[in-house]
C-alpha cells in the first residue's frame, strides 16, 4: 500500500492533511480528474518493474532489498538514506517493488 501524500487541494487552502476522500493522491495533480487514477498508474509501474526484477534477480538479491528497506523507529525507511532530505515513509517504493517481485517469484513455476 502506498502511503498518504499531502493534498494541495484541501478546502482550507493550507495544503495540510489528507484529501477529503481519503485518497493517497491529489485530484488536482491528476489530469484525468479521477483521484484514484494516479494510484492505479503507480501500482501498474510497481508491477511492471517487479516483473523485470523477478526475472532478472535471484531470490537472495530480492530478499536483500527487502532486508535493507525496513522501517526505523520513526516509521521512515532505513534503506533510503539521503544526506540532504528526509527518508521516505516506509514502505518505500523500492520495498513495494521488492515485495511484489518476491510474490511473483513465489507464484511462478520453477523451471
């Protein structure tokens, strides 16, 4: 599940908080006008990348990605460390991709 984003369209104009519908995406950022369209696109991107990762990397490599991208005590990803910005809230996109790749690997028949 993708974590909530700040919505700039909130009625009070502050940009603070979740979008009123509870969506994790902002309807004003979505050219299609559907606040859930962007979440579907993101899910499709994660799925596509995970399929490539599952086909290209060993189960050990995928497990290592999942092992490095774990939450810290504040709920941020330990594996996504950037010297100039805060780490993303966990689960990060790389963990989501790795988790999906692991699921794909487990579901696929072994040659």
